[in-house]
C-alpha cells in the first residue's frame, strides 16, 4: 500500500510541528508578524468555486413539476410534486435537498437557470476542459481560467497568491497556471497546524551579538533575498493565524458539520476564510475525482438523491458557520458541472450527457430568487436542455463585479454581466 | 556513538522482560494485584512453553546463519549488549538461558492503565537469583547516576513494609518474595501495595468483565490478553475505527466484526501451542447485528448455512470464503457507505450497461446466494508465449446463483459486453485487445478471452497483460469469474470433487481466510527483482539493502506453513480463530532467501492453444 | 545589480582569478557546487577549496569516476520502470539518479533541457516515450545542440506532446510550428506569422502511429514556401538547419543558459551575452559555453551570487546530497510536484517559470515540511543519516556541530544574529535529554534550510 502524500509530508513532524520552529528569519513571530489581513486589495470578497463532477442532472435538482413533459420523459426517475421543496408554483428542489429550500427562501441561494455554451461538448473531458479554460473548443489551451486570474493578479510582486485548491482529489485544470505554484490543501494538518501548541514555540534569543559585516548577505542590496524574506515572513504569519483559528474553533461552540467528505472540505475553507489570509478564490470538488459521482447513467434515483443530500447539507453547515462569524457577506459560493443530462431517461433508470443546467449561487450578497426562466423541455439541444446564459458571462461577472479583477485580461473577451449580485 | 550504560541497562531489563518463567506458592496470583481499572492485561501463565522454542540452540544457530541477522549483530550496540550480558552471566555464575528460565519461569503479567500507567509483575522461580541480579543492576545504576552527577537519582523508599526502588524518574520497582513489580510511576507501586493488603480492594481478578473474558479464553492458553472495551469505547481513535467506513469493500469485508466490537464490553485473546501450530483465539461479548440492521447481511441465519470450505486448487496461495448477502448489502448502501464516489458511480454505470438496465440491487445481486469464495493461485505460463516481467497470480471469484438456468446466460452476456468494452477503450488508446473464444472442460462450457501472442516470443520477459486470460464458466449453480482459464478449469474440477465428497461439517463462520506460506513466498520470489527495485526507490535503500530486507521477509514466510483465520464462530457473537502452522528453523537452516528459491509453482494447466 | 568591472564583456567572460577582493573561499565553492551540481558535502567543499576554482571546475566537467558505468546501471533500473502511462516510477528513478550520480552537472543540464523543451506526460501519456525523450536530452545535454534538436524533431513524444501527431496537408499545425520557433529556437518576436505558416507546412506529412513517427509523402504539402525571407520547398530537416543558422537561436539559448547557470535576476543586455552567442553559433557545442560560463569572472561575481531561486528539485536534491545521504524518491517525487515541480510534467510549453514563482506562502511552508521529512528519513551508507558524521570527523565536539551545519548549508550568508537565534532555539529543543541530541541536530538543520537565504541558489 503506497503511503499517501499527506502522510509523507507529515511523518517527520512527529512531536514537533511547524510552529515549534522559530521563524527562519531568526526573529520572533511578534517581530515578523505583519498586519493581520492583507489590506492592499480594494476588496476582500471571496469566491468558492465548487465543481460537481460527472454532469449534474439539473432537471431532477430543480424540478419543473407542473410540466407534463417532465413526467412523460421520466417514467422511473420523475419526482412527485408533493415530495418537492417548492421554489414557486412551477419549480421545486429535489426531495433530498430540503436545505436548499430553506436557503432559497432566506435569500441566500439563487438559482441561475439554463447555463451552458454554444456547441457544447458531450464528453466529460472535453466539456470539463471547456468549463475549466473558458475557451470552448480550444483543446490545447494550456491554462485554466482561475489559473489565468492567479497569474494576472500575482504578477504584482507584493501580492499574495490569490487562489488555492482545497480537497484530496487531483487539482482541477481550472487552476492550471503558467507561472505561479498553486497549493492543494488537503487539510489544515498539512501545514502541521492541528496538533501544534503555542508553548512549544521556543523563544528566540533577544540579545543581538555584533554583526560580522563581511559575512552575511545584505538584503538591502539584494532584492531577491529581500523578496524571499518577505514571503517567508508572510508564510510564518499565515501559519500562526491559521493555528489561532483552529485553536479558537476548538474552544468556541463549533458549528456542527455533517460527516461527509464535502462538509469537511467546506469546513477547511471556512477556517481559511476566517484566518483572513488574502485568499480570494477557493476551488473545491464534489464527486470523488475521476469522471465523477454525478455521472448517473444507471440507477440514478438513489445515487443522485444521496449526492444532493450531501451537497445541500454540507453547504448549509458552511453557511451557518460563516454567518456565525458574520463572514457570509464576504463569501459567494458557486457550483458548476460540465453539463446537464438528457431530458429523457435512457432505459437503464439513468440519464445521459446533456447540455445546459442550473448553477447554484450561495452567499450573503445575492439578489436572491430565480434568475432566468426554465429552459423548454420540448425545444432541445440534442436531447439536453438549451442554454440561455453563457457560463463565461457568469465568470466575467464573478471576476469584475465580485472579485474586482479584470475579466477582459483573464478571459480574453468582454462578456455581458449577469445580474445576480446585490450592488456592493 | 557515545557509550551509554543506561542503554545497556535498559536492554538488560528488556531481555528479562521478553525472555519470560509459574506462580510462587507463597503469593496470591498476580491478577489479584492488578487494579481493576487496568484497560489491557497480558498474562503469560506458562512462560516455558514459549521459552523452550525461543531459547533453543537450534533456533539460535538457524538465526545466526541468516545474513540479515549477521548484519544486525555486527553493530556496536549489539556488541555492547553482549558484553553486558557476558558480565552478568559471570557474576551470576550461570548462562543467560538458564537464568531467564529461573527468573521468569513462574509467570509474567503486564497491565496497562487508562492514563498510560504500566505495571509489570514477574514471578521468578529462583528468588535468590532475582535478588542477586537486582543488586548488580542497582550497582550499575548508582555508578551511572554518579557519573552524570545525579547520584540522588537512584533511591530506595520504605512503604508499608515494602522497599520500593527507583533507578530514574520514569521507573519504580519492588521485590516481594519471588515477585518483581515494575511500574512507570512510583504511585502505581504504592497503589499495588495498598491493594494487596486490602481485603476489600478492587482487583482485576474480581472484576466480572475480566472473569467473562477469562472464561472465554479457556484453559491451557500459553498466553492470554484481556482488553476492557467498556473503558476504551469512548476513545476517539477506537470510535473512528468502529464507525462505518465509506469504502464499500471494507464494509463488505468487515461486516459483523465491527458491529460486534462496537457493542462489546471485553475482548479476550488466548494463545495456544499445539504440535507446531500457533493458535490465537479471540472472543468478545459483543452482539451480532440484529436481523433488521443494515450490517446483518453477513450473519448466517438458517442452521447449516455459513461460509463454505475453501476450494482446493493446485498452487493455491490464498482462499477467502465469505458468507455475505450481496442483495442485503447493496440495498443498505445509503446507510453503509453514504458517499457516492466516482468509482461507485462508474461501477453502477458499467453494470447498467452490461446488464442492459436491470436493477443492480434487485435483479442482479438478488440473483446471487450468500456463499462467495475467492481463490488466488500460482500460474504457469505457456513457454511458447513467454513469462511476463511482472508475474501476477491467477485469481477468481466463485459465486452461487439462485436461478442458474434463468440468470446464467444473462451473466454470460454481461461478461462478453464487458470484454467488448475493454477492447473498445483499449483500441481507442491504440493498445491490443482481447480475442473472445469458447472453451469446454468436463461438461462445462465457458468463455475465455486472450491476447494475441507477442510477435517475437522467446526469452525476453513479455508484457504484464499476458498474466490475464479472463474466463467465465458456469458449472452447476456456480458462477466462476477467473483471471485465467487455467484456474477456471481447476475450479471446475474442485467443485466436482466437492460435490462428490462434501467435507466434514464445519462450525458456522461468516469469514474464512486461508494462506499458504510457501506459495506466497514463491510468488514474491518470482517477482524478487521487481520488489527490490520498488524497495530501492520507496525507501532509498541500496540494492544489497533492499535484497536483504526482502530476503528477511522470504525467510519469515519460510517459517509459516499455512495460516487460517475464521471469523464469526457460534461460540460467541465475535469469535475469531487464527491458526498458524510454524516451521521454525532447525539446526539445518533453509537456504538464505534468493531469487526463485521458493517452491516451484505447481502444474497449473494454463492452456494456450485452442 | 550592476557591478562596475562587469561593464566589459571580455573581462566578464574571462576565466576567474581569485583576488583579495574576490577570494576563493567557502562561499564561492558552495556557489560553484550549487550551480554546477546539486550542492556538495563538506568533504567536497574542502577538496574544492584545496584544488582552487579552475581545477574544481575541471572535476565537475570531467569527473574522475566512471560516469558511463553509473549511467548504464541507472538506465537499467529506469528501463524496468518505463511502462504504462504514468511517469511516477520514472520520476522516482530520475531523482535517485540525481542523488547518486558522480556527474551531477550532466543531470542538472538534462533538467535544464527538460525545462527548455518542456514536454509533458500529461499529453504524451507514455512512460516509455518520456524515458526515451529524457534519455535523448541527457545524451546531448553537454554535447551538440544541433544533434539534440535533430533528435527532438525525430522524437514521436514531441509530436504527441504538442498535439501534432497528425500533420495533414489540409491542416498544417500552427501551434506546433509556433512552439518550435518561440520555445525551442528563435524566441518570441524573432519571427512572423508567415514563418509559422511556413514551418507548419514544412512539417506536413509527419504522423505518429502507435508511438512511431512516420512520414507520409502524400500528406506533405510540397508547394513553394517562404521561411525567414527565403523561398523554397522546405522540409523538416531544412527547417531545422535554417533555424540553427539564425543568430537569434544561439542568442536565446545563451540567455536561457545564463538564467540557469548565472542569474535569474536582472536580465543582461544583448551585448553582454554576444561573445557567448557567437561562440555557440559556431558549432552549437553546449559544453564549451557552459564551461566558459562556469569559469568566468561573471560567474564568481555578485551578479551571480544567490541570484537564483532554488527550484524544488534543487532544494531537495541539494539538501540530500550535501549530507552525503540517500532518501526514498517515490514520495519525494510527489512532494516536489506539490511544490510546483513535477518531473516529466512541466506546466506549459514554456516550462517552469522559476524565479520568484517558486516561492509563495504555501510553498515556503511546504519546503520546511519536506526538509523535516528528508532530514528524518535520509539514510547514510550504514543506517540513518548522522549530522555529526556529515559535517566532519567524529571527534569534533558535539557543540560545534550546529555551527558546522550552518557553514555547510549557508556558508556564512546568514546574518550572525539570525543564526544565533535559530540555533539557540534548536539546541534548547534538543536539550531535554542527552539521548535526543541527534533530533536536536535535525531541528537545527531544518531551521537552517528554512531560511530565506537557503532558498536562493
């Protein structure tokens, strides 16, 4: 059995932990600590990008229960109206996602209907690559759209890395950069933080012996060294802040997360947001890597229900956690999936690869409600739903209006914004 | 490396502890001196039964011949240890083997407390020798402490007529008659002294949990262990281990066992030696899952049902026989493994295609009976094709169908679709595909798929895909899915034999695992080079180091004839029995492990030509 | 950084002579071994100090050990790992080769060319092809760029890696042509769109079938074609010749080598590099230019000193080699990928961006963790690595070992105040019991390699 990477990185720490070390600058942490939050940016909004791998069946997530065609197209998978959690007189959430219903009515969840793109790819790899690169059809596009944002923002030397991936599956391609190294954070103990104790930290010597001037490398005349020192100082300050957040989380009444992998991931994201490290984009994945759990070609009913229960309950816990610390107004969570599924069942109690699907937006600064109308169930795109909103318009809105980045530079084109944000 | 007498001292003590000797007549049994709060206790009632084989000159000679042993004993630390041992032998005017018997021969008891307390009780057969040794070691300790300028570290204290000694801050001990008591904290020693004098004292021997465990362990055990699960139940580590895993395969395999442990108050282990076999028996008072519980799919309900005996095939490496109701298992998936991983969904999608949309739970798993057997066996390669660079053993699953006539061909169709799909995807990646063929063995027809032989077959090792000739066969109401048609044929024969002469009735178990040491060794030896290279990059060893390490493993396997594990016996909710056939090295040791030094794979008629 | 004497390229590239102002000392020996190898043990540094700079460089260019025999044995191990679609096993064996090789400059240069051609197994999906590709780079790493480039153009992996496995007459592959011009040879701004068209057309007819590169005459577009201002019926071979004749190719290679061997900071003016570019353009012998750079005044000047950021591979292999130790490389390969340098899988056709991009808050913390793991799991020739053994004879007083480690890792580059604060902490962590002293030293070593100074090469 191969040792997993995380274990490899943890083995050596044993009793001592990262923070048991003094700062490698030979300064105490109080000396090296910087102001708690990087305030260089004009905004501190955070985007959580949640990938639902496999192609979520939007039609059974937000169900047009009044549409006769829905019931006729899905002889075994149709969901009865009385079991749904109603959004309005036409639409209802899947029976296993009551939590979505509550969030929706509290105005913290918006449904963006019929999102997709022209000539959409029907293969997992191709479609997912299109969503990841935001350059549909460009198979050799070397970087992802978040990666592009990272390189664009990080190019200014004094800025912190603006995005991370949180989770244990391989890092998705949307984070692929040309230059910056984007970390994958599996859990906070990756950084030796969980077991760390403050009293194990040695007190560095205060006395300053006379400097032998000839020996040391002078950072004043060595910009590269000055940069390395700056980053190291910020690294240690970040680690200290994370440690404090984890310790505080154990003391205060923590919000209870359900025992799902996704919930654990979102809890880690919440801790990282609370630590205020200047990370603007968190990417996470739900569906177990690979082709993904949402690829329900057979026996869909029970599996899709289980997934939606985990998704909605994990998100609700995340929202409660953020709301408790009054952080929700700074956070916007957006789901996406490579495609929706076919309107008609496939004879194996499942559905096949489709086209457009709804996106879910969760946060404290949303307009709320339904955005766009439900796509027609009779006017189809190769058996799937036709799109109304190009997903790149969503990306552009997130970049320009939520994060305050330059979407033109990152997406290479100007897209008309979608109106889902409260003005901020 | 700095000389450190403290290390030698520790080593000397540990040898005493490891080399265990029945009970002094003048003292009550040691378990009456163990506080009731102990969470785990190990008792060696008859240390000699273990000492005799371990201390035999034969074993010493055999071990001495091993290169690995020679490497280990060449270190300065070992030489230092031997020097101290020699000195002690001189002082006590006896050899260490005899001394060990005299010092430990009447029993050893080790108890662990809930907060990491440790208490060791050793009953010596020769009280004088114990006192003598104690004096010598105390002398060592005093000298060492003085050298480090901490002369006051070695202390002796009088408490209620007992003299307690301590050589350092993390150790305290006392000798009462022929019993030596060692603890990691002085207060434990005091507690024991109080306990032994208190007629109302709550000691282990009087605890109902311990008594229950002791009854289950039975008489005649060489060693027994008792674990107080009631006390440990709330530990997060144990909680985590017992909470349902989200991995379906682990859930399938561990069913029953985990539930029993969850409800158990105690766990008892007994070790027995019976004519060259080492037997470990485990028991708990835990309850099996109730029929309505999701984990009940592994509990045989009707009398006479349970895991079947493993099928005997030539060159068998391992056999696993399970009693698992797959239908019940899969129907309870939302409870048993709620996470929908990519792998699970992929499996469902594929099954959906192979079985043309049948419902997996009801219409597929519902067609199988709970008797499931898995076999792993050595295979012999067709010399005309060649031997793969990495050798995989053949493996197969044997299922039993409820309605073989109606469902058999459905499975066959699904199987051929699966092969077709493999071929399609392999073709997409420009890789070779499988050729489908039919074969007949006795009265059974089967499907086999094979790879076209390599163009230039000959001496060079061939691709690993030639380990596989996937086959399906349906003898009677059985269904064989095998990685080679050779193994499928042998299984058809084995099922025939089983039909003709059913084995003796066996106790009802839900899991039966058997391993054949020599065959396991042979397959490892066949892949020796591959494993050596893997060890080199995984651990950063040199080639000789990696070879020595793997050689050690092969040598260990030489010591195991066969191993057999039964789980879920009727004697208790969780009964487990592990039987190891030991082949301890004799004066004439086996050759040091080398490539292909294992038993040659037995004839395994993998038929290449059609 | 500007340094007055370097204004004159002739002097900058002349062989270095130690002087009172620029003495041959431990710092310079360490610098040489960081750039021309993956760090050095204390014994190697002492030898280099005794030998003087030029003879130390001789030994790095032409090691006394039997390099061919070592590489043959390494090739055998690697061949057994070169199967399937994943390069994880290969990655482990290359890292092991880097740790053990008697010719570290060759491996460092192989790594350089791997970054230059930046072929990724993410697209090639074949361990065998990737192994062959890196073997090709190793074969010519210090030899002829002409032969290497011709080899690259005959390498099926390159076509697969650039999505050019089918160069049809009807669909000349423009991205492939652009990569050839922009990354492999001339560099950005040195060619026109028409040149891209011409190169793409010249390569029509080349296909990869089942991992073999084949030429189909009927798919070749043989019409007249204009490349770099010259008309002709260009084929692949002629394109290669023409690209090598362009001075821009040699200039770009020299600039890249400068970045690799001398400094990532402050790109120099063209005029400064021109003597070397002219030299390289003569016959494309890489080894000679590398040698000139290593021996030069520029190399031993403040222009170069710690003016590069260590890549994750340089960081880890340098640490292990400086201890004279070995370490398991399977997990190391994965850890290095986490830190941004996945061997056989560079991020884009531009290779690893390097420089300050290696360092951010997370990679800095990751490096500290990795250092801990490496220090705790490193093996010496007879068991666990021993700090006291690595830095000198056994009879050195234990108390001196932290200072010796600091000399080994940082050669006095750490401000004394910082160093004292660091080491005081480490000793107190190990001071609770005499037995834990080795751990105290690991702590010491870990702190030293966590410093910002150590991240610079």
